[in-house]
């Protein structure tokens, strides 16, 4: 998997500990990051490690522990968003032209 700065990522599985991305890294408990929480890649480090910013801190995680977040499946599962917005617009515009 390739990760670049600015990508949104999520943890693949719960971690046993988290390592902070501070100048003097510390090990922190895993409950600082929820399993479904989305973070943003802030920096790339050697050995396929990324510094990922979550709500409660920035942590060093290997690429293997991360998966990219795609926005398209979230939109498809949202019941508020129409499945085909272009067909709705076409139906509206077609009714306007026939009445004129």
C-alpha cells in the first residue's frame, strides 16, 4: 500500500499500544484512538512508517497497520443522498420544457 501526506486513513485492527510522534516518542495506551476513527497522514518516516494525526494525538504507525479511507462507499451508504442525482435533475428539466 502506498500512503502519501494528507491521505485519510483508519486502523486495520486495534493496537496493543501507540507510539507518539513527538521528538521524544512515548508509548501510550491504545484507547486514545477508536478503531473506526479517521486520521490524516502528517509525515512519512523511513521503514514504511507514517505519522498520523488523530483527535487525541499524532502517532507513528506502520503502513501495514493502516488502510486508506475512500469517501465513495460512505456516500453510497448514506440514505439521505439520492442514488442518481442526474436523473432527478433531468426529470425536472424535462417537465419544465414540455409545459412551455
